[in-house]
């Protein structure tokens, strides 16, 4: 009857098996380190592509495959677009990571930091309010939200708001 690898290994001494296991664990650690190193390297190259496209106004493609620097398309993001997306999120208070997730879901090739910067600038310009260190809110610090872009509502329907500023929906 042919021997299996497990039966062959079972015939080795405990010390030999422990040395083999140690070698396997060392190899796994090296592979994890290499994988982490490659992930950092890929992020740096991707960042360089985006920076190059911004600097030259070109259409350098990031590793995600979307072209950056195209006016009105994925890549360049305007404050107006961020404002519209926030308005469509149907929330009063939100974190930058929430907006970033929506942007990523819509195909924008932006970083979390770029999203935070847009939100900070909108708050600085009075277009958004701040709620603590990590949260933003619709409207300016004085509660005025007249500057927000209108939500697209089908003809004949109106949008209603509660006293607390929560959207109640169309109808």
C-alpha cells in the first residue's frame, strides 16, 4: 500500500516536525511582509498617476481603470458635486467616510482625504455646519440651508421637511 505524505511525516521525530513547522511560519511571515510591501508600492504608484494627471491636466489612468482628470467624469470632483451627493444622502449629520463611500459607489476615483478636504472647505465657506470634530451637518452653522442644491422631485410633487430639518420625502 502506498504511503501518504501524512504517514511519512508522522514517522519523523517531533523535533524535525517542529523545525518544519517553524520554517513554514517564517515563510508565511515573509509572504505577509512582501504582500504588505507590494500593497504600499501599488498605492504609491496609483497616487503618482493621479498626481501626474492633476499636474498635467491629462488623462492618466489609475490602477482602478478610471481615467482621472476628465471634466464631469470620474476623477475630478467639485464641491458642487459633493454638495449634491450630500443632499441626496437623506441624512442630517454625516461623517466624511459616509460621503466617501457614496462617492466610491458612484465611480468617483477620489481619496478619503480629498473627500474630507471638500467637506472642510464647504464648512469653511458656510455651506455645511460642523457637529463636533468628526461630523458635518446640512446647512450652515446658523441653520440656513437655502444654498443647498434643489433635490430633483417629479413634477407635481413637493418635498416636505420636519422642524428638525429632516427630509420627510416627496408627496
